[in-house]
C-alpha cells in the first residue's frame, strides 16, 4: 500500500465513521427530543454566546451562509431560536436561543452524549477519545484547511 493509498483509506474511513456517528446521534435526538442533529448543532453553537449572525453560524458549522440561513429558519419555526435586528447593521439580523431552545438543548446534550457513548465505549478509551478529539481539532484549525473552506 502506498502513502497515497493510506491517506485515501484514512480519509474514507474517517468519513464513514462520521456518517455512522451522525446517523446514530441524529436518530436518538429525533426520537427523544424531536430534534435533528443539525438543529442541535445550531443550538449548541448559540449556547456560548448571546447572539450570532447567520454568517458566524455558517462559519461555526462549516456550511454555506445560504444553508445556515435555511437551517436557522427551520429551528426558528420550531420556536427554539429567535431573530433579532442587528443594531450594528440594519440589513442583517442576529439569532439567539429562546427559553424553549435552551431547555431543549440542555436535555438533548445528555442524549447526544449517551448516543456517542453507545458507539464508542468499549472501542476507544476516554484517553483515546480525547486524543482523537485533539488530533481532529488540530486538523480543523490549520490555516490550510481554513483557506480551502473560504
């Protein structure tokens, strides 16, 4: 196997792991909270801030601004976030968690954690999970990847 083949297999396997985890967590969140994983990610992105612009949400989720706008609208229609005028830019709006969104997020975080544990416990130790997270975070924070996404 060549170095190129190893990289291809590594990335293919990483994508497959992401898909399997996404589908499992998404199903658990929908079942327990009537909340898609995409909606959860929107709420989770807002948890640490009072408000976000749609562009900031898009950057956080690594999706397009159009995709973030449509996603935010679906989450708003469910009553989990609200849109507010942006005092710094009359053409823009900000999104923020509603009380219902904050409550749903709090409950859903436990379900999310349990769903991930169902798939990873017995496969990767806590130390290995932290190491994997550190490696993935390092990859995601590289300047080369950031430029490629822009």
